C-alpha cells in the first residue's frame, strides 16, 4: 500500500479513471433521479406520501435499503472483526417484530388517513402524547443521521487521507441537497436502485476477500472459528450486565418493533403503498431480505479477521492510518520533528475496538481491483444516502404535520406546507451533520454507540404506543405518570453507567446492560399503567 512521507495513503495510487467514472456516474444518476421527480412534488402529500400509489415491492426495497445503512455496511463487519456474531440475534428478532407490526399497527395507519405516525397518540391520549413522540423521534433522527454520515466518511478519510470532518461536511451538503430536491417518491425509487448497488458491492467484496486467502474459504472459516468469531455469545439467562444472546434478542425485538411499528420513516412507506396488501408486502419484503444480508456482513467481518490475522503487514497499515487520523483530529502538525514518533506511539496504543470500523474501508482501498473500488465506495455512499434521505424526509414531515400545521398555523395552505418541508429538510441536514462531527473523537464501536442512543431515544415512544394497546382503559394523568416513571428508569439506566454519574452515588449504578434500556423502559411504562388502572376507577381523557 503506497504512502507519502508521513505514511498517509495516496489516493491517486488507489483510485484511477475507472473508479472515478463509477463513483461519479453513481452520483450523477442518483441526483438526476432526484431532479426528475422534482416536478412531481407539487403538494405536501406528494412530498411526504408519493400520492399513496407505489407498489409493495418498491416500498419493500426502500425499507431494506433504509435498514441497510452504513451502520450495517461498516459497523457489522467491524463488530464481527472485533468480537463475534452476537449482534446477529438482533436480526433474528426482526421477523416476530414485523409480524406484530403487520397485525396490529399497519392497519391503524392505513385507516387513519394521516401522514404522521403519532397522530394516533393524540387520539388515544391527547396532544401531549403526539408532541412527546414526535419530539423524541426528531432527536432520534439527528442521532441516526450523525452516526450514518460518520460511517460514510470513514472510508473516504482512509482512501483519500482527507480530514474526516471535511468529508462529513461535504457529504452532509450533498445528501441534504438530494433530499431537498427529491421528496419521498425520489427517495423510495433511489433506495431501490441503491439496494442493488449495496448488494452487488458487498457480494463483490466478499468474493475478493475469500479469494485473497491462500487456503480459500476453508481457511477463513478455520482461522475465524478458532478465534470464536462465529460465536453468538453467552446463552446465560442469569447475566444482565453483558450482551448475552437473550439480551440482544430482547433488544432486537423491542427496537425492531419500534422500527416497523411506530417509526415515521417506515410508516410513510406504508402510507405511500397502493393498497393494504402492498403495505404488508413491503414490510415482509424488507424484513426478510435484511436477515440473510446482515449475516453476510457479519461473515465479511469474520473473514476480514482471518485475512488480517494472516496478513500482519496490512494490520500494521491500518494501525498507522488510524493513528494518523487521530493525530490529525488532535491538530498535530504533520511537519513536526517528532511526528513519526507520535504516530508510531499512537498506533501501538490502539485497541481492536479502535480499529474494527476501519478495517473494511482499508480492505476496499488497498485490495480491490480498479472499478471495484469505485463500486464499493459508491455502495457505502448508497448505504448512507438511502438512510439519511429517509430520515430527512420523515423528520421534515413531522415538523410540518405535528408542529407547524398542528400548533402554529392550522389554517396554513398546501404551499406553506411544502415550504416548511423543504426548510425542515435543510435544518435536519445541518443538525445531523453537526451530530456526526461530535462522533469523530469516539473510540468505542460506533455500533455500540448507536444502539445506546437508539435505546434511550426510542424507549419512551415504543413504551407509550404499547401502553395504549396493552392497557386500553388508561388515559390522561395516569398515562403521563406511567410514562414519567418509565423515563426516569431510562435516564437512570443510561446515565448511571457514564462518567456524568456522581461518585457519591456509585452504589446506585444500574446493573443492567445499556441495551436493556429499550426493553425495561417500556415494560415499566406498561406495568405501572396496569397498576394505576387496577387500583382506581376510570378517568376521562385529558
């Protein structure tokens, strides 16, 4: 792998004309698709629901592409490289969660006629519930956009030696522009195209990776299996502080129920579908396709471990590149007399966790043939763009429907709504980009960070929805009391295991793994809701 005088990768030695042609062609095609649908976004319903006329297979591909973000494309291989297949239990929880969503949630959205998923909460509990869910969803999407864009920027920084912060800002502008132009119909069609690019890129990388091992696939399996890289984790039922297979499955069940049952970006696909049957088909198409594909990405991670274990020089290069990124982010001058010594010391201090999310981008840059590099980088962009564009569109839809139209100007015109949708798209693009910049200094696995944020920001919403379904007689103040109790539990479980928890309360640290936040929070909300309705008479909705 060629380096400059300080060891940074020289992009010109990796990318050639064919690679650039593939990458530029991808961008031109996707942006062209967005502009093609520009004329069709004449109303707010067109921008947010595509006229409610799309086929189920198309919406299903869009759901799959949104699910398969750069979190999956880069973080899943990174997780398997560092640890094992423990996170696959999350994928196995998708089918039962999808079944519950199709049976109980999807018909409600199709009948409501509303574009906001959380309008149902207003009907059930009052305006406060709608605003609570929408507010937390908007915060959740800022976190999601930040994580996805950060992971998209990683291979760019490794490949070109650029400051990762510059890559984040530039890509944030590009994705926001695409989302601003296209509306939901362009987002869904682009997702379908990007799903093909995603799968083609991943399959190509896996084939090249396996062929690069002297002993072929059998050596990959032997080396990775000896290191425990195919393990699903501990089956213990008594451990609550570690990610056992049961804890990951429980997390996956509740998080995927949040995804398929109440996530605005998914609900918009259901609403955009032509018929109820198309809407159900879109759920099953996206859900069942993701399960084997996630296994493929974990297998890529296990294969990367075997490859780099048998190619120590490549592992040293990854350490050196990551060390240079850390020094760049810290503002260390590359011309400093002791720069090389600092770089080598930093490289030696890096753990496997520091390297996990960087290995796949390095393999793409250093070992794929010309043209294939461009395709894989386009696939990483596709993974991010499909998710970010969806997040921006769904966030803008909620800002318009749940805040602007519902609270500020109920008598506003459709032209006003379209303007708010476009302004909100830009605003959430800026917020998400800023969030991504804050993640740059993290050394933890980005998948761990994302799952923690996802649990904290999503637990209250799914808890409130389930409270309305499981406890049909609860209303008003009692629903608020149950929600507040659940949020207190969520806050305690989330904060007590961080450095923000005071030393004087060290004996009150949560013993539960952070991924149980989205499990125990809703259970607390539902449980307390049942208690307060059974110990007192009914009250009227407020």
